[in-house]
C-alpha cells in the first residue's frame, strides 16, 4: 500500500498506510494511543490488543515520544479523538525508537531555545513556518504578476547601507568586509537594466538592545524601481502587504486560529492605508500626553500609540532627515525626507522602511562624511547618479516582523526557526 499523508487520511474510509513520528504515547488498559505527526498534521492511532498481532502490540507498548513509525490501519470517525477521526492500527513497524525526549512538562523559554532543533517539532513553530512559507510565496506571486524581476544581490559587502553602528565586520582574506544590512544599493544598480527589481536576502544587524522586534539575522524583502516616486512607492507597498495578508488569511486559517489570530483580521487588510506626516504624528502624540518633540525618532511606544484603534497598517511619512539614512531624497523644506515607515496595527511596530532616493551626490557625501564613513567605498554608488540617473524609490520589509504581526507572536524570535540574537547563535 502507498503511504498517504495524515491530512489525506482525515475523512478517508477504509485502510490506509501512514508514517511519521509519535508526538504523544499513552497506554490505557489494552490499548496504546499514539498521536502520529507528519508534515501535514496529526491524527490519533489506537493499537488494540487483539486487533494487532501480539508482536505489534508489544512494539506499540514500547513506543517513546518522537519514535518514528510506519503503520497500516482503518480510518474511523470518532468524536472523542482530536480532529474527529481515529485510525485503528492493524500493523506497526518501528523505524527508530527515540531516546528519552528532553522536552517534557516544564519548558522555560531559555531551555526551549537551547533545544530549538527539537522544539521545532512543536505545533506552534510548525504553524508559524507554514504562515511564513505562504506569505513569502504570496509576495513572489505579487511581484511576478506585476512584472518585477527577482534578483540575487551579494551578502558580503564593502560598505554600510544603514550606518556603522549595527554592522558585522568579517575578515575577507586580510581585508575588512561587512555582512549586508540591506541589499538596497545593489538593487539600485539593477534598476538600470531591469527597472523593477526585488530580492529576499538575509540581512545582518549587530543589534545590541534587547527588544521583541530585533534579530541580528533576518530575512529582508527589498524592492526598488526606476521612475517610481514616493507616493507610488507607498501604493506598491500597501498592495503587496495586502496581497500577503489576503493569502495568509485565506490559506492558513487553521494555523492562524491555533496561534490565536482570527483570520478575519487579515482579510480586512486592503488598500488604501492611512498616511500621516511625521509632523502630524508628533502633534498627535503630544495630544496623547506623550513626551516627544520634533526631531525624535519614534520608538515602539509611540508607534503603538499612533495605530491605536487602527485595523490596518498606517504610513508615517516625511521624517526629519537627520534621523534617516543618507540616501533618502531631501524634501523642498530642506529638513525632511521623502520617506515612509509602514507601522503595523496592534503595537507590532514598523514593518517597512521606504523612501525616494536622493540623486544629489554632494548632499549624500556631506551626510556620509558627517557619519565618518569612508567615501571611497561609495564611489560605485555615486556612479549610479552619474550615468543616466532617474527618480527612483524602494523599500525594505522585514519578513519576520510581518510573520510576528500575522501570527500575533509576543517575540520576533518565534518568527524564525533558528533565531540569532544578542546572546545566542546556537543551535
Ligand atoms: P527599527 O527602527 O525597527 O530598528 P530600521 O529603521 O532599522 O528598523 P530599516 O533599516 O528601514 O529598519 O530596515 C527595513 C525593515 O527591515 C524594517 O522596516 C524592519 O521590518 C526590518 N528590520 C530592520 N531591522 C531588523 C531587525 N534587527 N530584525 C528584524 N527585522 C528588522
Ligand atoms: Mg534599526
């Protein structure tokens, strides 16, 4: 008999062959109950003395948590079983008897991070991983449908995109090189042959503050397009994020519910998203009694206050130039830049940073000098403004930030299988 998946077994009548892992094992008188897990889900299997051979019953009674097995049996509707179906075991082969599984009742967060390679087998992480798969694939579909090209920028770089304070340095055969914080500058080079380009790459940030929204390694979705101004840039972002929310809301309803997120919340995410200027944001925050002044960057608390009562993300636009990166286009007021952060609802904070890019080499040089950067490393970037420069814009979206929001996770580390943070890069 050919093996079928647990998902396929639900609702099937008659004999099936299944294989997977025992996530729970319990013996009750003359029946061994096993919760069998595979890549598609879990189903209860009952091995009853007499229904199976004496040998098979003995093997079933010796099963341990996480042992791998193959079996045949008959699927039956059973309201007492989780999911409403049960398999009555007929034959059992044990592929591997697992040693005593280290994850038992008391599970401190630190311990679970130490055994992350095993804790990945939990339902929660599996559900999050399915959501992540779905939203990345929805993003890819969106770009393809709208005729953007997926590209492969480098990870090893000679210069910082987002400022020196969070950069990881590596030894490159005796020279200093850096792990990419953003692919943006490389995507900017790629708009000249292709106009609309995007990439998903790991970005690295040596974040030294402990927050629930920063990893030191994360997956970064970045896009860049020629002839795109900042207003059109925001329309791209709201359309993309809405497509991701719709796909997850529709395709992952079951996973979302298990994670405590109502899929209807995501189905409400549709363009347009509200836009408020940074100037207005400061006034709103002051009225709410918060201690902020023009020129301050917005922290998690302020972002949370700005989305109070919102069901969809909002854009905060035109931040002061001095709190944003050197490559953003200066507005005519000479103080703010043509940029926007997209802030997720419910206090999940910034999920996208985007801007129109400066075409003014002298302005960018002045900014970089003030930051103490080595201008020589940026000569190639200035070349992009010397040979057929055009207005262009782009943005960067943190995949784990969006996963955290969609899945309603307390901490961003649960949005990725092997989180890297200030004091952890094992396992
Ligand atoms: P923050 O203010 O939250 O540190 P940022 O301004 O440094 O964000 P950008 O440089 O604009 O962020 O990066 C683009 C996007 O990448 C952000 O909107 C966010 O979604 C994501 N991102 C940035 N830093 C991290 C990080 N350390 N871990 C996970 N995602 C991140
Ligand atoms: Mg940052």
